[in-house]
C-alpha cells in the first residue's frame, strides 16, 4: 500500500505562462547531505552557513538526504529552526541511520513526510527512500526493508517512462568513495545499502532511472579512495552521486536537469563558489523534462 501524507494527495493547479518559447530553463535541485544536528559543536554554524549560501542560489527545492538528527529527537528542533523555517523553497527529506537512532516516528512528526514517497517536477520523478534499520559492526550498513522495497517495485512499474531520480541515504555497494566492505577497519566501517543487489536489478529493469544520489559517507569532494572511487560512479544507465555532509562543512551538490543533459555541480558554501573539479556532465541522456509552461504535478505519491 502506498503511503500518503495526511491521507491527502495534493495536486498542483494547472499553470499556463505566456511567452514560453525556445529551450526550457533547467530544473535545479539542491541536494544536501547529512546536516546531522548536532554531530560536532560546529555543526549548527556549518548548517547555517550552508543555508545562507543556498538561499541566494536558484533551485526548485532542497532534498535532504538523511541524517537530519544525530541519534536524538531533540535535535529536530534545530533542524526546523536552521533549515525548514529558513528555506523559501520546499524542503523534502528522507531518513538516515542517524534518524533511526533518533526515532523514525519523531522524524516523521518533525518533517511531516512518510518514510518513502515520490514527487514530480516538470515531468521528472524524484523518489525518496529512507533507512529503517541498520546492521554491521558499527551499525552503518543501512536497510530500506522489504515493505519499502515492495513499494519501490510497484512505484517503478507504475511509470516506466518518466526520467527518474532516486534519493537515498547510503550508497549502493561498491560504487562511490568507501562504499565497499570496511568492517575489518576502524569506525565507521562498512557504509552501504544492504539491498544493493535488489536495487541494481531494478536499475537494469528500468532504464528511465538515471540518477541515484546519496549521503552517509561524509565524503569530501575530490577525494579518491584506495580503489579509485570518488564523487561519481557510472553504471549502465545510472549515475551514482556522493553528496558531501553539511554537518562537516563539506558543501552540497546541485542538479541542473535539461532536456538532453544533466549537470551535477558541487558547492563550497564557505567560499560561496562552485567546485569546478567536481562537476560532472551526464551528456548522453534524454530526459522527460517539460518546459514548465503548462503542467499538472502530484506533490506526494
């Protein structure tokens, strides 16, 4: 059964704008990784600095990729004050392992969102998947669980055409930086999605899935691990993106979605500049982006 927020399917009104001609403007999405309040004493200042910069940048919405709180529900008050109350654009989110520790009921109450859902923006579908359990030596292997996996299968089957972008907290196993087996090493150990094999199968079955973006790794942009893995990993039709942790002042990533190209840019919020060496152009893609001149969009599915 598909979850709904407040048992209401909210439909945006049809909007027709005069004078829409030529190529559509890109759809811009800000991806924020791990605000993780309050991971270290500097975290609130780092989140505040990130928001100061994001507020001055064009974007359709912010996608927070898990770990809103660091293991205690009291920190959702900080999340509301520093992010939700300040943003002038919609803020969507999903739960990470830190939110499992804080309590998933508290997460849902603080955000108003179900644990998994999809939204449409200008013909692009965005799917949000939450971590609901953890395992591993250091409890950093994340699970989405059988119920959520079943919902995802149904959701993907329901629309095999729209360009689809999946947001989750952990990386798919052995894709981006430090996404392999690491429990034989020191904390944080292994940090990946337990259901990686199942999602890889779904990626293969649904070529309209173009991007899988995640947080969790607290990966500094430009970093390369011992196996040569870094910010991005391309596998079949899917570009995997590792988004830096806001809690550690590692910046954020932005998607610029066009009809025939998706560009990913990393942002340094301290210097308020783009990190040119961490830009990626997915140029061999054809998206279902609409102009935005006339649209009907489901806000939560």
